[in-house]
C-alpha cells in the first residue's frame, strides 16, 4: 500500500515522502493517526503542487539543518559512566545521554534524531545525528570511567613465623586433644 506521509515518521520516512507499507499498518495506524494518506493519483498531484509552492521553504529548512550540521562537525563528546573493574559499563550510553551532553554545549537536538549502537564498553564510538532527510552528521563519542578503575582487593594471609620442634609437638598434642573431644563417645 502506498502512503503519502503528512509528517516525519522515525524509521519510515519524512514528510511528503511516498512510502510502501503493509496494508494493516497504513489502515490501522498511519491514516487514523493523521500521519499519512493513501497515495491516490489526485493526492499525488496535490502533493506535487504543494511541493512546488513550498520548494523555497523546504530549501531554507535544509540550509538551516546544514548549518547546524556544520557546527556539530567539530564537536566531540566525552561521557563519564560507571564502570566495572573489567571495563564494562553498568547499563549503557544511549541517545538520551548524548542529547543531554549536546544540550550542555548549546545544541537543542531531539533524542529521536540521534542513533547509536549499544555502547557497553569504555572507548571510542560514533553517534549519527539525522537533522534532515539529506543532512546527517557523525559525532565521535568517547566513554570514560567516572572514577579510576580499582583492581580487585586480594586478602593477604598473615605469614606465620617458623616453628621449632618443641612448639610443633605442642601444637600436634593440642590438635589430638581437640579431635578426641569432638569424636562421639563409644558405649
């Protein structure tokens, strides 16, 4: 089923795109929620006329997205996360964290526009920000531990002093007495 999108749908397409979707998805979700209309011949002609009239406006939107992308091109993020002794992150670094870091730098970017694979280790990663259907930028993300990684603590046993023969005999005798007390009495 061909649908003309009336707004951007993440993972499907952008406003004014003509997309093929399964019939149930189109009839039961896109059309009732107002996110799309059936792509009939008359709807396609109306879309072409509307795009022709809005060409300058759409060009401005694309240029605005490109200018934001140019500013983001020089940005590199460093995110501190809680890390185990093996170097794995408790949880993961996700689009929300990246959006928060960009907010601190003065960029108001919606988290839905940011895509990143699951980040569960310390190191270098890449996040992609899709600002427009033709404009996207990759941002390097460095994940660092929020505290120094501590090596596991190994308990040390106290070192016993060397024992001479007399002390060794006393210890053996004490051990025999203790074992005799623990043994069941015979009737």
